[in-house]
C-alpha cells in the first residue's frame, strides 16, 4: 500500500489484481498459479512478477544509458567550447602578429612618409619588387640583377 501526498491510501496494481482475483474465483491452494487478467491477456502471478522484474531491469538499463549519454554530451560540449576558445585565440594571435608586422614593416613606413625607397639586400635577392605612387597611382616594377 502507498499513501499519496493527499493522504489517500492506494494499493499497488499487483495487490489490486490479486485481491480481485481472490474475490472472483476464490482462494486457490497455490497463489503462484492464480490467474491475473489484464485486458485480453491472462497471466499467472509468477509470470506477472517475472514480467514486472524484466520491465524494472529494462527501465534501469535505460536510465543508465541516459546517464552515460548525458555525460558524453556534456563532455562533447566542453570539448567544443575548448576548441572554439582555442580557435578564437589563434585568430586573435594571428591578427596581432599581422598588425605588429605591418607596424614594423620599414618599406611601408617609408612609402607612407613619401620618402625615397631603397631596396634592401634581401629584397634584391628576391629578384623582383614593385612600388606604387600614392599621388599618381602608378605602379613601378623593378627587377634586380642576379649575380
């Protein structure tokens, strides 16, 4: 028997079926063989209890699988957050490095100041470079002699 939150006394389904069958058919010598009728199906008490045990085991395994799945999903979500953070940090680092490179680029600084540009030996070794005039928009291409 169970007492619910309103104070009403409720009997378990199993006990209810057993009591109704006892009243309807009388008390038999073996209660394990007494039939329990549920809709169009009839079960013995032993079969009914076995069926309930199987249902309970099934529900327990489903609960365990749900817990495992929830843990996997939580772990996957944490990994995704971690990788998203790492990707964001890498992009920010790349932006910072490009900005620092632009700030320290002597060629761009000289062109911005409209001063005369002299190629460095490293640029001469590359073989080709070009300069654009800010005033006219013309582009001048130079090619160094390879020794």
